[in-house]
């Protein structure tokens, strides 16, 4: 399936994994998200690689 990307009011909604910064996703999950603080980086990489991801980006992040 081809990635879908939509621009809306300064935000980008996308299914394109190449636009998603795994290090930023990992940082947020491991530090900010109460349900998975301390999650290993490899777990995040594996989850993103094997999931249908939808990202919301602002200013490219």
C-alpha cells in the first residue's frame, strides 16, 4: 500500500514511516508516556516495523 500524506493547518498526517523519526518516538514513549516509561529502543523499532503507523508531524517532527 502506498503511503498517504495530508497537510492540514501546519500539521502533516502521514502513514509514511520514512517521515517518522524513530529516535523522537522512542524518546517520547520512554520518558513521557506513563504506560511504557523505560521501554527498550529495540521494542519501539520492532513495533514500528511491524505496525500500520499513522504519524502527526509538526514542523517536520
